[in-house]
C-alpha cells in the first residue's frame, strides 16, 4: 500500500537506496532565533513606565486655607509658569518683596539642586540606606519601609506644586519627577491662587506692582 | 608504509536539539505576550525617571491629546459592554445588540454619547478613522455635572471592574488646564490614585 511498487522484478528487492533522513536544522534555528528575539523585545520594551500619584480627596471638608496651612518653615511652593519657566518661594508668600519669588529651571542645577539642598538630611540618609542595602542584602520590603520612615522625617520639606494654565503636562511631570529624584515624600498639586499669579506677574515686572499696592494703601 | 589517514570530521553540528529549545522558548513568548491594542492617536508622552511598570490587565487608559481631546480605552470586551450599558442607561440612550458588538470590537472610544450611536452604525473599519478625524473626544466639563460624561465613564468602569487602575496618558505639550480638568474630575468622583504614563529617562547621578 504505502510501499512503492517496483516494476523490474525481485532482483533489487530489499536493496532500496538508503535515503539520508537527516535534515539540516540550521535555517530553522536561524528563523526561530529571529522570531524569539522579536517577541522578547516586544514584550519587555513595549511596557510603558508609569508614575503613581495620589491626590488628596476633595470631599474632606478642608477649606483652601487649611489645606495650604503647612509649617511655613518646611513649605516650598513651586509655580510652574508658561514657556518652561519655573518659580519658587519658601514659606509664606511675601507680597512686599518681589525678590522673594525666585526663578529657576528644570535643568539639573536648577530645581533639583535647590530641592536637594533643602532636603540634604533625607538625601544623605537615603544614600546611607542604599549603601547598607547593597552591603547587607536587605530585602526590598524592608528597604521601602525604612526609606519611607526617613522620607517622612519631621524636618523634610513639603513641596506645593502650583501649575499655571500656561504650563504644560510635561512641566508637571518634570516637577513630579524632581520630587521622586530628590526623595521628597510630601508634595501636593494645588490649584493656583490669584495671589500666586500676581507674584509671578510682579516678578516679571521686577516689582512694579509692589509700588502700586503701597500707593493704593496710602 | 601506509599513508596516515586523517579522519575527516564533519563540521555540521546537529541542530535538532537547538531547534527544540528555540521552538519551546518561542512558544512561551508567543503565548505570554499580549497584543497591544492600537491607539487611535499617537501620543508623545513625557519622560520620567520612574521605573514602575504599568500592569497589563485591568487598566482604564485615558488618552489626552495635545488639543485636549480625550479618548478612553479599557481592556476586556466584556467590561467595555458593561460600561456602555451602564452609561447609556444613565443618559437614556439605547443601543442595539449589533452596536454593542461594534463597541466591544474597538479598544478606544472618544465621542460624546449623542454621536456614539451614529458612529457605531458605520462599518467597523471606518469607525476609528472618523472618530479621530471628526470626534470631539469624551466630553469633560469642570462645572456642569450632567454633561461631564467623562465622570460617568470612569464610574462605570469602576463599577464594571473593581480592580481597574486608571492611567493617564497625555501628550507632553498638553496645556495644564486640560490636564487639570481630568484630574479634578477624577478627584470629584474620589478616584485619587492613578498612574501617569511616561517613558524612561536616564538620569545622571545615583539619586
């Protein structure tokens, strides 16, 4: 049935030519490797990174003032302006002195240097902890726990991020990123107030508006 | 003296075993990988140093285009249909079974409910094109509650799947005012934890 019928008698019976049944698998392996590389790269590379943020809930009966009431000595307010500009002031806004608002940048020596400077203590401790983690092989959970404790220190700065409508999403993510880099655990994204907008405007005009206030008051 | 016979060794290596291994690995990767649903619009996300990966399932994606249009997408066709049923009921729209099937076929949607019916009646392949070309995105409003369909959709997604994670994917040049609308809407419905999708940026120094 499945045998091939041979026509010329029984002379050659049993002396079929031995076929080499070995197949060369090299091209097959080549192709598989290629596909494998493709799938491996696709699965790991396509996963986007993400930042987790939690916002304060709205329905707690907090008034605007209460929410803003953080210890003035620890508070840093960052105002994200248009055209990739960023300003900051520490503590309470000082409407009298336009130089209380300072301009900085998203570059390494701008916002990050300022925040690292303010958060020196925590940053130093986190570094030590990292070293310890490498030396002792601490578990990730314990590291996270201890890092959290360090970051929650009473002296750590609290950053308030206020974005103007001119700023872009990128600015916001950059600012949040700086928080991450500078080990700042307490930060909040807060709606900008008129006072803050005024501060920026005053800064741009180099204090001209301050004079107006004074005149109005007199 | 007989000549020394050098034994000829074949240089061909048996690749069968190798082939076995690669096929096995290939099967594994093919089975474990999930296909990324194509997004209707290209969005250039900003970069950050965050290294957390987004989970693959149970994600409600909110795409925010630079002009503020919002598209939403959920994985899982069943959840999509449940969402549509829920939202349609709230707003008093009715969809036929065929429309529901059409809705669950496309991963992303971004039209007001009033236009959704007309869109779903179109042939499947035209839907996305027309949605991107003419759609106005999911309506989002800071003040008027009833017209904020965005909130209704997010609520419906939460209802359909309790473990859903909200992730916002916004273009880096989106004005903050648009993002603010999304964030405050989420805040209003007590969705206070969400993810912002970014790409990885390398950073100098070891902070």
